[in-house]
C-alpha cells in the first residue's frame, strides 16, 4: 500500500489556474492513453481538497461526458474542507478537517492493500508529505504554461529525497515523471 500524489502540471509548475480551472489540461491528452487506467485500478481510497471537490461539483456535466459519471470513483473519498459542502449523490464521501495523519489511518483501513490517492490540490499533498505519509509523486507534465495559478507542490524538497523512478512520454503533449519519496527509518535521507 502506497500513498501517491498523482496529478497533472503545466510546464511552469501549476495544477490549475488562479480560479481553479483545469480547462488547460483537456486538449493535451487522453486518459486512456496514459497510466491512469492501471493507476486507478490499484487505488482503494482517495483524499481530495475542497477546491478540487468544488471543481468536480461545478463541472459535473463535463466530468460525466469524459468519464461516464459526474463522480467517476467507486472508492471511498475523504474531502478535506472547513466548509459545509453538498454531497454528490451515489458517491462514498467523508467530509473531514484537521490533521491528515488521523485521517490517513482511516483511509489505510478502507484501502486495505490498495493505494491511497491524493487527488489534489498541491497543499493537501504537501500536508501528507509534511506528516511523513507521502510515498510517491506521479506527475504528468503538460506542454502548456499558465504563468500563475495553483502550485503543483508548495514545499521545498531537495535531492536526494526524491528518487526518479521512471519517465514516460504520452503522445506529443504530455510526459509522466514518477518519483519515490525516500526515507530512512523516521529520518530523511
């Protein structure tokens, strides 16, 4: 079981525009031509920030057109928020706040031997990293720049902490980088 941050980023390091839009991403590739189908098959639980969840709510029709459902996940999802948000009918959702460490243990229990996916955003993934709970970064880099927006991973992480495991080209518009976050016992490398 691994806790993985799987996301897409612009060349200049943003996962969304300043107003949380992901529109820049859609013309760059097809999910079926990426590692996503194999990745999601191994996921047993999801963690999502409120901005990502609210984007899903606002774009339910677009998500349904792309995936066949306004909520395309069968796994239980923990939505980190400080506000009351509406639930999506048929989705297995848990609205939570506070320390990611306490929630991570609940997610591990639900995921069993399968992986935990930190869907987004970057700060939520950073909180799992800060708590020593993030094992892997899987970043699909798109051939676009946004100039500014929501950062990919707003943390300072220096080598040799990140170990590049693989690089994969996906068509003419995307490349996937896979990094392991290395630790030695409870101490950083």
